[in-house]
C-alpha cells in the first residue's frame, strides 16, 4: 500500500467508494477486529471532541446512547484541545477539519508530537483531504450516522498501536511541509 494513503481506515480503493459501500467496508473491518478480539465490546472508549459549539452538540446527540463511548472532554480551539488532551489523556481525539479560529492540521501535528499515544480522527467534508497529514491520522467524512461514527471509533481504538507506529515513522520535518488540501471540483 502506498505510504501516504489514509491508513488504516481508508485505502485508495476505499476512498473512491460511495457512502453505502464505505459503510459496508467499515463494517467488514469491524467484524474482522471483533473476531480477533472477543473482549472488545466490554472496553470503554474515552474520546475528546474538538469542533464548533454546534458541532459539539451534534456529536453529543450522536453518541448519547452509546454506553461504550465516553465523551471525556470538549474543546472549540486547538490550544484548548492540546491543554485538555494533556490533562484527560483520552484514547481518541475527534477533530473537525473546519474548526473555528484554529488551524486543525497544526493542532493535529502538535498532538501527534506531544501525545503520540492518543489517536486522532479527523472529520472532514467530502472532497476535503489533507494528504500530507494522512500518515498519522484517521479520517471520517460528513455526513455520517451514529453507526458509522461508532464503527469508526471502535476501529481506531483497536488499532491504537498501529497509529502510534505510523506517527513515530513520520519524517521529522513533517511540520515544515506545506499541507495540501484537495477539494472536489
């Protein structure tokens, strides 16, 4: 697989799938994980969400009935996210790529540098992908359902070791590279 592909969730093939096919792709991946780890349904996932106030409300509603996913922190800026991540040590930080008043990509780089043990999940609009950031992050596109979000969070949670390896392998000059955002025409 190409080194800059969106791993582990999205291969080049998966990125080209339609939403229904993508959901099926994620469900297959989750089933594979569940077969390997029967105990995973008992584990609690602690997440922190970084988004606009409206986005935070939407995440709260989506995850309200998920007993295995705990929202341990919320932030609306990158600086708050970094400070809270150090305090709370969540398993996963979910970041909206269009976070108000902050460069999301710089925030992700800082989180991956300072807290490589915490997974990051970027939530992006269709067609918006930071290809240079893909080496250490996971990606979920809007719109998504509660089931899609839960499947994705479970997948990311159970692949934390793989993400930590990817983050450590990133080139040391990654923060100096210009991030490229690709938008659908």
